[in-house]
């Protein structure tokens, strides 16, 4: 009888440990903004990204010139915010976004090369970045939260 209890407890413990190890999610963080210039350098070194590199460098040069003009205008006391807002609004954001996505793709390749299956989730330490890489299915609970908030709002309005 005691042998059966010990055997059952041993099997239960083994099953629990197997489940606990399976349920463990290994998470890492990376400061994307710190390594973004290096990632872009690696990505832009590839011949297939030459056109995007040219557009990105032109965009960066235009931004640098715009900042220089803005600083000169501020020093001279002739700063017109509307003029610089117009220049800022005309900035080619598509090029910036494409370059950033290229850097993210490069980061995913580096993570997979360095760590393989070690991490299931990699988040960015940079503010506003969020998840960079995942091997997990992450459910979006936004509709459920929205529904809950709407129900709470409706019940308060009835009172």
C-alpha cells in the first residue's frame, strides 16, 4: 500500500515538473534603440537594400539640415514654428518605417542565430517598442476589455 502511494506521488511529481517546465516562458529584453544603428549598418550592407539605404541616408541628411536651419533661426531670434512644422510634416516617414522594419528583421535573425530556441519572447527595453520577437501565441484581449468597460459604463449610466 505504501509502495503504491509513493509510486503515485512520484508519478504525480514527475508529471507536475514536466508541466511546470513546459509552462516556463523564457523572456529576454533588448534595447532596440541602442543597437538600431548597427542593425541598419548590417542590413544596408546587403545589395538588395541599396535603394532603401540611399533613400534613408537622404532622409537623414535632410533632417540634419532642417535641424541646423532651426537652430540657426533660434539663435538669430527668427524662429517660425509653422515653417519648421511644415518641413517636419513633409518628411518621408515611409522610408524611416521601412528602415526600422528592416532593422527589426535583422534583429530577429540575430536572435535566432545567437539563441535558437532559448527565448520564446523578446521585448524591447525602449519606451513604446513592445514585443520584438515571439514564438508564443499572444492572444489579443482588447475586444474583451473593451466589452467589459462598455458594460461597466452602461451600468453606471442606468443609475
